[in-house]
């Protein structure tokens, strides 16, 4: 069970829509998000229902941190 605070999940366990993930990663197109999921650069979504998927914010944050750590030094 997710920790609750005032009826909402805590920010690190927040579920993001595809649109929110697109914005989180800098305004990417949904097709680019799914391409990067297949490449292992972005975490796979959680299937909530047959037609609904969501991403954990904490996994997106970890993924972005890993991208930053891998970038070449300037």
C-alpha cells in the first residue's frame, strides 16, 4: 500500500500520465517516450487497466538522474 498524505500519494510514488512523462523529459513526443522505454532509457509504465498505463515519478526521476550522470563532461 502506498503511503498517503491528505488523500494523495506521496510525490515519489505519484503516478504520471504519458502526457506528464512527455513534459517531464523535456516535451518529448509519446512515440519517443515509448521508443526510449524499449531502449531501456526510460522506465516501462505500469499497466493500470487494459487501456491505461502510468509511470512512477520516482522511477522517472531515477532515470533522468542516470541520463545526467552518463552525459559527457563539458
